[in-house]
C-alpha cells in the first residue's frame, strides 16, 4: 500500500546535471521501469530515492511523506544492485537475516521470514551456502529475497539482470514480475534494455540526458512516441529528414499530407511494420532497390535504398520471394511528423493492398 | 622443436639463479647455524645452548622486551593506520589525496635518516620541546623525551611502518566494493554496524598480512632500536649485535639469531596460510 512521488527532483555533480527536475507519480503496486541509454541519469534518480545520493533540489514522497531528510538506513525502500550484491563473508541465510537482526526480531521470527523469502525466490535449500557457491542468477535472486524480506514500501532495482546471459535474463524477468504481483509491492526497475522494460512494466519512464522524455504504458511508448528521442530509442524506426511546405511534405516520389499547415524542417518517422511492400511499378509508392536482406528467423528485415529518401528498414514475410538488388515499391501506411518545439503528429494513410505472396515481382 | 623445448625450459632457467641464491645464502647457512646451536660442547646433540639462553637473565629480558615493543608498536600502528586507510578509502576530497602522499613519504626516506630525524625532533631540547617551550615554558618543563627509551623504539617503528601498512590496508579496503556497503546501509545498518560487520571482516586478511609482515620487520629490526632505544633492556636485534661484536660471543649470538628467526618463522607461517587461503578461498 505505497505510492511514490518525485517532485522537481534534481541532482547536480559539479558541472554535470545528472537529473533535471523530474516529476513522477508511481501508484500503489505499480511496476514502473525507468528506461534510457547509459549515462542518462537513471541510477542517480534511483539512488536518490534509496537515499544514497542527496538531491540538489526537489522532494521525494513515499505515501505522501517526504523522505529526503531521512538517511538511507531509515528509508522504507530496499534496493537490488547490479553487482557485488551479497556480502561474501556471510552465508545466504545470514545475508537475508542481516536486516531482520538489526530490527531486533526474535530468532524464530527471523527463521520463518528467511525461509519464506527463500521459498519465494525459488531457492528454499540455499540458506547454508556461501555467496561464491551460487551462480550469478541465484545471487540476484538471493539479493531480491534480502530486499523483500524487510517488507519495504518501495522495491528499487538497478539493472539487476544486466550481468546475466540473455536466456536467464528473460527467465528471471518473468519470475520477478510474478513475485512482484504476488507480494503486491510498488517497484521501480531501472534498465537500458527496452525489451526488458516493454515486457515488464506497467508504465515506462523513458529518460534522456537527465530528463523524462515520456511516461506512459508500454504500448503507447511504442505506438505514440512523444519525442524524436523516444521514437528513435524504442524499437526500430526509420527517421527521414524532410521539408514541410504548408500541409504537404514532398518526400521522393510521394507527397505526404499533414493535418497542420506549417513551413520548415521536420522529421518523418515510420515504423518498418508500417511500410507495405508493393509492386515496383505502383504509382502510390516509393520505388527502391533491396540492398540487403537480413534473416531474423520467422521474418526478414530488408534495407531498401530509396532515391532522395534514404535507406529504409522494412519487414518482409518469409514467403515473399525477394533477392538483393531487386526493385520493389514501398508504401507507408502510417507515419509521425516531428518538429522542434511542437507536439508530434500521427498520420494514417489510406490502406493499400500489399503485394500478394504469389505475385512474382 | 628446438625453439619449443627451450621455451618450455625457460621458466626453469629463469628461476634457477634466485633459487641457488636463496638456498646458498640463506637456507644453507641458516640450517648450518641451526644444527650448530643444537650441538653440545662434546659434539653430540644437546639443548645446552638454549638452556644457557633461558638461564641468562639479560637474554630472557631482551626476548620479553622485544615482544612487548613489537606488540605495542603494532597496536599503535593499527590505531593510526586503520582509521587513516578508512579515511583515504572513503573520502573523495583533495585533502585525502595529499594525506595519502604524506602517509607514503617515509617509504622514500632511508631508515637511518628517519631515525636521526626523529632524534632531532623529540630528544631533550629538540625541535618538539623547543616548539612547546615557545608556546608555554611551563608546559615544556614537563616534557618527556622518548629518546633512548622504549617509547623511542615504538615511535620509530611506527613511523617506519606507516606507509607499508597504509598501502596494505588501503588495498584491502579498496576490495570492499561500495555496493556491499550501500546494501548494508539499505537494509538499515548504521555506520558502526557496517564497520564491524561488513568492513572489518572483509579486511581481516589485509589486516593479518599487515600484522605478520610488520611483526617480522619490527621483531628483528636493528637500526631503530639501536639508535632510538635504551641501553637496557635492549631488543634481540641489538643484543645479537652486541653479543657478537662487543662481547665477542658468536655462539651465543647465533642462538639468539635462531630464536629470533624461529619467532619470525612462526608468524611467517601464519602469513603464508593467510595468503594461500585468499587464493583458494572466495573468488
Ligand atoms: N558520483 C558521481 N560523481 C560525478 N558524476 C556522477 C556521479 N554519479 C553519476 N555521475 C554522472 O551523472 C550522469 C548520470 O549517471 P548515472 O545516473 O549513473 O547514469 P545511468 O545509470 O543512466 O547510466 C553521468 O554523466 C555520470 O557520469
Ligand atoms: Mg546505471
């Protein structure tokens, strides 16, 4: 039963502003991901919530109470770190029991809680082991148990799985989500891995250069990026610089229509999946040459060179018979116009019949 | 083929000279001495020379005195160096940078020079007393110079050992990742709890290494106790030298040397065990 809010939270290290006035509201039981490239200030934001960094200005409220003046060891938060998480001289049991002992709990109570926590993370018989006898994934699970056993109001995780191999990362991610739902804890998860964020989060805060660029549910972050940065950072995107004259943007062979009239430089953003492959001679299409075909298992990614537009990334079903250097037509069905200092504008074009599988191009 | 066989022989060729040196100049004469000290006047096996040492009042006093001086120096050394190393590890200030420079300074001063510098500093009417006199003539009357007193040896030994000890402890403290400390803070540990339950146990090895090596160095030292210490009691190092040269009793000096060596070897064993458990132990 806990909420978190960050108000105008800012952190400066000398001349470097790591975090610029962040405002964020995290609801009870919500799983929020802070997503952004390395160095954008994610960890700094999280560490301010945990109490390891003192904010330069701004406020942090947990359940409506300001905690900024509270030392880290008194805050109702618990953190799972990226590495060096367990104390190497203590058994797994003592690692988890450490915080409980500090709180002066009775032995039997500690025993019960530690065993419950071990059970929760799926390592019930690991109490007697030393941390160096555990794999990386097991260590992170114990670190999670150590954080959860104290029943904190907010669980903080700073790239906890980024040192693990891809398969394990996916498994632990799912397990974390299951555990978080079960104990109904408010969680903030920092990552630079968009797939991780998109698959885990109730909402994602995309950060860049110390600022929150967009705060939204994963599907909207992907479908309706609020800024050019988000458009570029999340998923695969074609970004095409262009000139808008009034309500039209002339881009190669196509004239794109915009609902707003304006003159100036814009960026047209198109997802690969919003580009249909049509016949080379189609009039309502860009004509282009297939430069490269990248096989991605169940589908293929094409790099298509379109004169006076650029090289576009396009997806093609495997059934479509394509060769490199082949000429094809590309028809965008949906795009977004980004202009400096203006809200992005999403435009849908008339659907066109995509190239039939059977048609030999 | 030729190249390959010489390459595989190369390590052995390279370590041969030091092994010959160590055996020829240290182990062999040491073993010879050891055997000699266990030989009686009539040439048979006997403990008589050790009994003689034990029955000689000044030898035993010297042995006890050396232990006392060594332990007190080590206590003082850790009392100074551990807090200093903690400060250097956890402070990012410029002061810490300069403090580290200053702490390492004695490393570059030859022992005999620092001994004389210390004498000039704290002997009667030395620099320290002069400064105190300038501040308060009354206070300077109570000035107690550690020169030619046991305290002199302790201060000198501490001064000499600070750089090495700080380096070893600092290296140990740097291995304690900040994440481990922050995790402890995160679950509610106070500074004291973190120090006693996280930092101290995790630097136990570094502290043991510093203890062993400093013990060996101080226990067998000669220059500092000779220049700064009292005429009596004297440490084993000084006693040995006097016995050998002034009293011209090489056999007794040899016995004293073997006893000194035995004490240091025991501590050396502890050192080897500490270091090897580090290798086979965690990480
Ligand atoms: N203790 C610090 N002292 C100085 N600069 C720091 C410190 N911690 C972080 N920074 C700087 O703040 C910025 C954000 O860092 P960080 O929050 O760690 O980014 P992220 O976790 O997103 O990779 C970086 O430019 C980093 O160099
Ligand atoms: Mg980080």
